[in-house]
C-alpha cells in the first residue's frame, strides 16, 4: 500500500479510536459523575452506599478521558491547540472539578465523622462542576467554537442538560447496584432527570444542522434522510420505553435492573453517532478536517503501535473490574 494511502487511512483510524474513547468515557464516567451529582439529594447513609456502588470503577472510567485527550494531542496536534484555546476556561473548570471530587472521594473516608459532610459536599460540587463544564464545551463545539453571547447561552443550556443526563445515568446505575429504599429513590431520580436528558438531546440535534449549511444538507437531503431517520426515531422510542419502565421498577426479584442503564447507554451511543455523522470529516467544525489536523504519517504509525498495545490493556482491566465487582453494592468499609 502506498504512503498516500496510509496518509489517508491513519488519520481516519485515529479519529475512530478517539470517538470510541469519548463515547465509552461518556457512558462509564457519566454514571459515576451522575452518582456524585445525586449526592445533593441523598441522605448520609445513602451516600456511603452510593460510593460503594462506584468505588471500584471510577478511576478506571476516567482512564478513557485520558486516552481520548491523549489521542487528540498526539494524533491531531493542530486541532488540540485550536479546541483547547477556545475552551480554556471550561477545561480549567473541568480539571478543577475532577481534582476536587478525587480528593473528596478519599478524604471523606479519613476525616472525623463530624467533618465528613464537608467532603460529601465537595464530592457533589466537583461532580457537578465537571459535568457542567463538559456540557458547556459540547454546546460551544456544536456551534463551531462560537463565543458569542447566544452561543454561550446555548452552552449553558447544554451544560444543564448534560449534568441531568449524567444524573440519569447515575440513577440507572444505582437501580442496578442497590436495593431497598435507595433503589426506589433511584427510580424516582431517573424519572425526574429523563425530561432534561431528552431536552438536551433535542437541543443539540436541532442546533447542529442549523449551525452549518453543510451539516443541514447531510441530514435533510434525499436519500440521506432515509438512512439517518432511524437514529432519532430509535432514540425517541428508547426514551419513551424507559420513561414507561420507570413506573414499573424495581420489578419482583430485581429482574431487568440493568436495562435502564443499558437503554441510556444505547441512547448516548445513538446521539454520538449522529454527531459523528454531522461533523465528519471535520475535527474542528468547519475549520480543520481530520487530515488537515493530523500529525505526520510516520508519527501516526508509531503512535498506532503504542495505542494497539495500550487499548487492549485498558479494555482488559476495565472488563475485569466490572466482572469482579459485579452485583449489588455491599456495605461500605475502609478496613
């Protein structure tokens, strides 16, 4: 195969790998960020159980964010510079939130009981800040990194909706991992957050084609509209089905307790697929394609070798952790 072929194929491969890392991060770290957000409405005893439900997984979940940002940096350095320059402040807020929740996660287990509530509050604030920052960045990115007042207002709307979406993911995870009164509460939390989750997906779906004539034509011309119609239709069906399920959960014998989480994960994947179709082949909307932003072909070849070693390791230990710590969350201890 000629060098010209590799210069075309390698950027596409890395764009796919980065997309996979992002969507896995959103699904997995989404639920533990969501559990942190739900700290704001949980009792002290429930918070210990909620931490037990995410404790074995949350570090591994954040690895996917490191992988996604790392791939953006080494494979698309020009895009990395443009995107992070435009989103400098929300990236700072995101990192501050992730650091705060990480510190709070450990300190809440080591401080005297009468000070534990401070670190519970810090865990909630860190989770909320990280979620809001991610949502704001998504809103600004969808509008082509626009920084006008209208774009910032849209970013705030998406930020609130993404935080609600993560809370819904957290509630769905708690339905699977807990039982008793907390599980019943999680069902009510899921029902309350689904509305904003749906609103956020609708807002992004409408704004994306309106922000660019090119994207509008990719969605609303024949025959593409026929091929793409299943994405929003299936998403709407899954939302309606999940909303109906919230009135029938938990079921006797805890049957199908994993289905709400899997349903939300499927909705997120469908939404990401729609965004990927909208922006391809651009990595910076309407400014840089994946080929214009890519590093040198020789560099990409070397990076690919490393990625093919690291990626199975991340997948392997993630799957192992979820297998070992499957089932209901046990009582939290620090012995």
